């Protein structure tokens, strides 16, 4: 069976549970960003595509692959895959649901603590020989403990649930928002209360984004939402940058409408240095914390993801239905 892999060969050699050496697989590797014409010329007869989660899989590519049976994201996100084109052909689109939930939940808590404790600014001040000055300033300004915060979770899938489990251990009060409320049993299990979108913004000291990118969630964190947040609250995004209106959030940070933000993801990616949420005025620069989209890329999450992808590839080879179908 022929497989087109859009992504890093090094990752597959490190994390795949053995199939790369299996003679049953005819594998062609292409780096992310390779044009459709080159992909079709090199592997247009492939039956499976395994794709980096931020690598586009276009309708044109799908249309040009007559034997294609499955497109599988290497991660959880699948918004770069033209699902409508795949559905028209009856091609499975799959992801690695839940494989990185624990990892991203850890990153979420890390960013919350980093923001509350002024971690990046503190690191800079110590390196500059201004340790005691910052310590004395923070004693006057005050430091809020995570356990004293009310956290609002936007979305309540695998990652948000894993985050809720960890945040409960800190003693946080937790709200969540999804378009459809979860059952009382689920709410009790995770210790969360439901709020509508603006109700969550009104209540939360920390708003944490965990929704998937869809037409409905793109730009969900907009000017209207930000105006409803508390002036002392901050936003954490470990989901996808497309969910945030960059211009609206930049304006809110500069105006002080919200206290700050912490990001694992920004749109677009790769993120340029002149990005509107990176190239900020000095007046608000220390109120933002960044990570380079490391949340879900732990060794454990990659091993789980690659095992799942190859198990799904084997199902396709046997004529079986794969798991974690999103389209």
C-alpha cells in the first residue's frame, strides 16, 4: 500500500512503532509546503496521506489522487484538510483524538502560572542584575495564586477536561462553555459549572481556549467578548490562533481592557516577528507570555499519535473502517 507522508521523516523514524521498515508499505516523504503538482507527480497513486497537522491538504490534491482512501492528521487538528473534497469522494479523514490531551493540559497550566508569576519578565530582570528590585515591586503589586482564580474553559473536549482535572487540584473555581451543555454527570465528574459565552467572560479571572477551529469558532474571541472580560483577567490560548481576532486582542492589550494574555498558538503559523500580537508596544509587552506551540509535541503524545496512525493505516489495508473519523 502506497502512503504519502507530508511532514518530517525524522519524526516518523523516531516515533513510528516499526512500520517504516515493513515491506508492505511503499512510503514517499515530502516536506510541509510541497506544492500539489510535485506531490501528484511523486505520489499521486497513494492510497493514504499522513499529514502534519498544519500542512494543507487541498481539494486539488485530493481530486488528483484516484486511489486515495484516507487522510490522517498527525495531530488532533484537521482544519487544514479540505474535508468537503474528501467527503465528496468518500475518503476518510481521521485525527489523533485525545493523544495530546495531557500534554496540552500541562502547557495550559504552565502558561497560567508563568503569567501569574511574571516568569519571563522575572527571568530577564535577574539576568540584568535587577532581582531585588523586581522582588520588591512584586511584593507591592501583589501576586495572585492560581488556586484563587476562577477559570473559564471555552470548549470541553479531551484537552479541556484534562486541564480541568489539573486545575481542580490547585483549587480553582471552574466554568466551561460549549454550544451544547454537557450532562450533570460530566459536570460533576470534572467539577465544572456551565456558563454561556459572555457569562463565562463575566466570571473568569482566566479565560482558557480549548475549542476546535470551525467556521463557528473562527474569530470567536472578538472585541465584544474581550469587552466582557474583567479588566484584571487574562486570556490563555493553547488551541488554535484562528479562534482569536488578532486586531481586537491587540487593541484590548494596548488599551488595558484585559490584563494580558499567554499563547502557545498564534495565527498564522509560522508566526512572524512583526505579528500584531508579538510586536507590541513596550507598555504592554510584559503582560504577554509566549510559547512556540510546544503544548502537544511531547514524546508521549507523538508515540501515541504515530501508533494510532499506523493502526489506522493497517485497518485501511485490511479493508476495515478506521477509528477517530472526523469526516
